[in-house]
């Protein structure tokens, strides 16, 4: 899917897509740099869009590490299904991150090691963001890490209500420049 189609999805679903362009590969690298790929058994990704972060997770993961990918936009989901049809140990779900607890239960997974999020918390409804963050707390093991990016730090204190420890990094080679929040309980 080209950037034009990403833009089209933004025009049709502005609040859910939350950006007019996919993230840069630079931001993708910074999003995953805190992940210990040797020890991670399960990695969840929310809102992969066209798969910029997914690509990095696939390239760096141990083949035994299971990736669980949740995308609620049907067009992006179909694109990802086609793009990664040959990948093993990867589950792509067309559904909302709000329902992650239910999906993991269906997969018999109790806890995951990392959640990598591309969700636009700045434009999602507050109730949906609340549900997603509460459920993310539930599925992360005690040393689990929630990694998200935002274009401003406005949502930092909101996220801190769920994850009190947040390390912030910045990536300026992204359009627009972005902050990476590495969040723990
Ligand atoms: C800002 S885009 C990020 C796309 C990609 N991660 C990137 O950085 O290029 C946000 C993505 O989150 C998806 N999304 C929004 N709300 C969602 C939800 N509740 N559950 C799963 N995906 C969601 C959108 O469809 C979109 O693909």
C-alpha cells in the first residue's frame, strides 16, 4: 500500500489513523531498540498500519518469539495478511486493542513481554484509550514494557496513570518528529 492509500485511510478514519503518513524507518528502529529479543517470548503490536514497526520486529525477533498483531482497520489488516502470509509464529488479528485480553485468552497466552503501539492516543476517544491502557497493564508481565510513540508529550501524564515509569526518547528524522515512550509499571 502506498503513502497515498495511507492518506486515504486517514481521510476516511482520521481519529483512528491519526497520521497522514506511515512512520519512518528511523522511528521504527528507535521503537524497538529497548526490546531484548533474546528473552522475549511474546510481543504484541497495536495499530501496525502498513507495517513499519512490524517489519523491524520480524527482522530482529528470535524465530521462536510469537508476534501478535492487532489492526482494526480492514484495509490495513488485509494488506498485512497478504504481506506476511509466509511468516510463521505470527498472528494477525483484525480487531481492536481494547479487546487484547480476550484475544490472548483465546490463544492461551497469559502474559506478554512487550507491547509496541502505533496507536494515536491523542485522537482516540478517552474511554477507548483508558480501556486499552488498563488491558495493556493486565497483559504485561511484571517486567513487561509498553512502548508507544506520540508527536507531543501532552499524553505523557495520562499514560503515567497506568505506567508510572516512562523513559522518553526523541526521533527527529520522522515526519512529524516523534517522542518514544518506554513505559513500565
Ligand atoms: C498513527 S497510525 C500508525 C501506523 C503504523 N504503526 C506507523 O507507525 O506507520 C495508527 C494505526 O492504529 C490503528 N488503530 C487505531 N485504533 C486502533 C485500535 N483500537 N486497535 C487496533 N488498531 C487501531 C489505525 O488503523 C492505524 O493503522
